[in-house]
C-alpha cells in the first residue's frame, strides 16, 4: 500500500487534559505520525463542554462544537478518539459511531471495564476497530503486547501498580514517614489526587484497569464489579516501617491469576519482597508484572497518567487503526462475550500480615497462637513489640484460605487480651 | 475475516535450543495459537544439521531434513522461522525465501544488525513480512512496542541491559564479591556463557542488539560495526564496591541517544544511580529503558534468552504474520536504507569514574587536578584511599567530551606520581 496524502480525519470527543494533549501532538509530530500511519492525521472536529475551559495545551477554537451531533454524524470522519471519560454520554456516543462502522480509540477505563462486551460486539458486527491502550497504564504499551506479542502464551499471573496516586501516597509514607492524611494532601496539592480521592484511594480506578487486563489476558469478559477491592486509607505509617523491617514494601497491587480453578482478581494493599521488581516502582509511576507460562517474568514500566504520555498511547492506537482502515480488524475479541468466572475472595489463598494491640500479660501469645491453630492458620513469623499499654504483636501467616483467616481474625477480636487489630495486609512473594 | 481450518504451514530453519522450543510450543499451545492466528499453525518441515543432536525439547524426526532445498523450495510453506543464527547460510536462505514472497520470522540479531538493509529491501519489494522481535531482549515485547505503540513519538534515548550473561557476571561480582574470572566460570558452568565468551563479555552481542534498536527507534539503518564497544573483562570487584559506596551500580549498558547533532550508540560498562530502574535488574534478566519526548520514561523487563521465552516472542511474530498473510505488510521500514550517521565516541560527552594508583606523597592530588584542569575536565567527587604503596585516588568527573577526557588520561598516565590507572568507567545519571 503506497502512502497517501488524503488525511485521516479524526473526531475528538473531549478536549481536557488528555484531549488537548492529543491535539497538541497531532500538530507537533505531524511528520512522524504521517510516516507511521502512511497518511497525514488531521483533527477535523472537537466536541467540548465549554470552549473557554483552561487546557494544558491550546486547541483550535474553530474546530470546537458543543453540539454532539455535529461531530458524531460527520460522514467525513474516519476515527473517533473518546477522551471524555465516564459512562454517560461516552457509552452512547461510542456505540453510535461504532454502529456506523467508524473506528474508535478510547482512554476510558470505566467504559471498557463496565461495557466492554457490548462495545466489542458492536465493533465486530460493524467491522469497526476499537483500541484502548491508554485505558490501562497511560503511556505504557501494555494492552497490545498482552494481546498480540503474548497472544500464543498462557498468562498465569499479573500484578500491577496501575494507580499512580496511591503509589505516590505510599511512597511518601514510606520514604518520608508521612501519615496517610499528609501524603494525600500533598498528592492533592500536586494535582496527582482529586479533591474527592475516593476512586483512587479505594482502588476503584485500579479495579477497572484490572478488569480490562483480565479480559485481554484470560480471554473472558471481566467487569470492574467482579474485582475484589480494598483501598489504602487504613494503612498506617507504622505498617510501612514494620514491612521494611520484615523485608517488604507495601504497594496497592491489582493482582489477577488463573489456574485450573478459575480466575482470581483483586485490588488491595500488598506487601511484596523488597527485591521484587515492583518494590522499587516509586512515586506516581505505574508498572505491570506479568508471568507467562512460556515467556516467564515480564514487567512493563512507565508513566501511568498525564497529558502527553496518555496522548502518545492514544496516537499509537490511532496510527495502527489508520494503517488498517481499509481492512476488517484483526482483533475481534469475541471472547469478551464469555463471562469470566471469578473465584470469590473467601476461596483465595494468601499470606497475611497482622498487627494486634494486646494486653501485656503472660500467656497472650499462646492464646493467639491457639486461635490461629484452631482455624488451621500457621504462622511464619511473629514479633513482639512494646510493653504494657502499647504491647503489640506483629505476625505473618503462612498461606491460608481467606475464609479461614477471617474466622481466625474474628476469634482474635473476641479475645479479652486483644485490644485492637489495627492492621491486616496481604503478603505476596512472587 | 472468518477463522479458517487450513493450517499456516511453517518451515523451521534450525532446531536447536530455540527451534525445538518453537516446535514444542506450536504443539503445546496449538489451541491458543489457532485462536490468535485465526488458523491452526503447523510445522511442515524442519531443516537441521544433525537429526540426532540433543535438544531441550524433542521434535518430530519425520519432518527433519538436512537438505536445505527440501525446505526452502517447498511451495506449500507460508512462513519461515529462521533460528540457525550466524550469517552463513542464514542470510542466503532468508533472502532466497523473501525473494519468493514468503514471510520470515527470525531471532537472528547478527543477521538483522549486519544485513538489515538488504533484508528490508528484499522483503518490501516482494511484499513479504519480516519480523524479528526475538532478536533483541528474547521474550520481552520490545521491537513491536517501539515500532508501533511509540510510532508517533520522538524517541530521545534508550539504555538497555540486553545481554544476560554479562549482567549475571556483574551481579555475582557485586553481590558475592566474586572476581570477574570466578563469576565467568560460574556463568559457564550454568550454561549462561559459552566456552568462548568473547561475543558476550566484549559487548559484541549487545552491539548487534543496539544497532537493531537504533534502526527501529531512530528510523535509520544502523549496523553493529557503527556501535562503539567496550566489554566487562577489565572490571574489578573493587570497582563494584567503590560504585556502591558512591551510590551507583555497574551494568553493561547499550546506550543510544539522538539529538540535533545526530545519533550516539555505544556499549560499555556504566555506573548508574542505585535508584535508577535499571540498577535493580539482576541475574540474567534483560531490561530496556526508553525515554520518549512525549511518553516520558518506559522500561521493558524480562527474560532476554532461553528456549521458551525466545520461542514465545517468535510465535507472537508468527501469529501477527499469519493474520496478515493475505495483506501486504503494514511496516516496510524503508528508512533502513538511509544510513544512520553515528557520532564518533570522541565527540560524545559523559561523566567518568577513574581509579588512580599513586605514590603517597604530598602534592599528588594537586598535580592530578592540574592535568584535569588543563584539559577542561572538572571533578565532581574525589576520594583518597589507602596509604603508602597502596594509595589510591577514586574520582568522578563532571560531564566532559570523551576527547578531552582521553587527553587528560594520557597526561595522568605520564605523571611520575601515577603508578597505574586500573579503572575507568563511564557514569550515567538518567
């Protein structure tokens, strides 16, 4: 196929942080993009809520409209880039243009994690391309390597730091000894965290991303609601100190694995060994660690958010779609219609770190060990700390079913000698 | 395009460590590969030197032939996998089948680094696909992300640990305090290093891989001979200790960068800060750190060699080619015919670590500082170690042109007070 001078016309749905970055790069890297796509790229129309909004990069006012129909029904547009975020009206707009056979590139993790099935089906039945590299890990090439380069391998496990805000907060708590509240306030001041930080700190954002990774890697439709989720707001600075003392770092990990019993998918704070490649991912970076049956360990690292990194991933997708506009999509993801069976968290095995504030009297440890023993939970390490009013027991269990651990925890909470159980964190070794 | 039951027929050229891994995975992952490629894959013929050779995985004797023509001119073969290694006869075979419009997937770094131009040209003029993900970084998806996901970005710099043997040796020297010779012997005993280790320890293997990365990232034909090269055989255990004391790790890095003055490409032992993501890549793992103008920092990590990781990368390529067999290749790499201009090492700026064994008398440091000053080299850190016969000066310079540094080094070697300059290692900060 020879290069063509006929531009690929893009409809940009949304022009905030990411959208204005896309607009900026389409102009700035015009020559490189044209060489890669074999045709020039041109932003033809931009759908905005407010043309006067402040943007990180300026965009051409004459292309903007607040009327969705202007952009959605423009027959000259070849590819839509959806960077509005959220479900409404993004879902409706994406389904509408796919239904007309137009291709879509989106950065919308919520949309793909929540409505992946209908989007893949609509795209497939209209021979339209859908790509969403930017929805997970921002600028990191992740979806395409998983889907294409590892297409023939059997992916066994994925562990990812897929939310930069929480990684920043945990990094500050660990390196500066900040409290959770201080580190969160700092992240908000730097613009890493929203005024309402819930989606980040409670793992909601990470759960959407993990659902997408699971669907791609395990060839099954997994939604965000199926992902077990715990956030970082209950992590104490002392836990990070204890962790380091025990040889671990604490990260909010999105973990998925598959074996003969099915898929497990969960987002929670996790202690990982200090020499694990994920332990040294600091600040607002993202990284996804993958174990393939044949390929072994892989890790992908980079900027998980930000205007230009995310826009770069979007344009990588646009280039790919542009090269293949005259062909039916090679990837149809029909497996997305087979719902993935996720094992309930009660049936997932893990090791646990636990802190117990206890009354400082003889026989406490024996009682605690007894409760664990009754629930079939064996202990790997036990540290006794402090004295009198501040006596603490810090322990790590061997691998145990969540269900058994919960029973033990309840039993411990009922012991007269146990004042409080301030911390429980899961521990992963690989 | 609907799935088809007509198999994609593969001609396997070579069946050693990697080839037998490919054969094994084609059978073992038949269902997954057929789903990904949309057609079953079948190894139709295998060219071997000796059918009785010992292989990590068994392969079907009835498919083997020692007669190249049997495989090369079989008209029913769709895709050739070249895993013989070396230039002769791999180059001739690859050019022959490409000339007949057959597609090729190869793991042969030497071939692509040395003869990339004629291979890309022959493939393009015969509408044949050529893919070589496994040639750099074994199982790590690297070529395709650089070429496709980052196709629209401007890649500024790459720093890679692309040779597992040397990384293993340096890791053992650093963690166990082994000498170079001990660590090499250990690597040989484990099968990580060849009986003749030259290609690994002198950076020849890494230079080929860097030439390929440069060609892809900078859109220019770069050959292995253009890459400046220094090996690790002159690294002392003490250098690794000094490095750690100064806050650095020592790695054999393949480094390439591009700015307005052109491309620089070099392989040499390098001190990098302990908190750099590459510093913690240990053992025989590989990792490539990339800085893109828009995407920022990325890193790709995994198994850089080994039968199944490499075979996985090859099959990722095969799946991609199989899906697109009826289409002309999307990537023609015509830029490979534009020779890349590489800046001579004398004109590359770097920081340098240097150890000088000196006579322990007053004024030595002043004389040394004087020589550096005369050559416009300023010093960032200076440590004086030992006394009398074993007096040493350990220093790190600020950034300086290689040419000036070399003049200073010559001047220092001529000083009466300087007994020896046992170590010089370049230092990178990012």
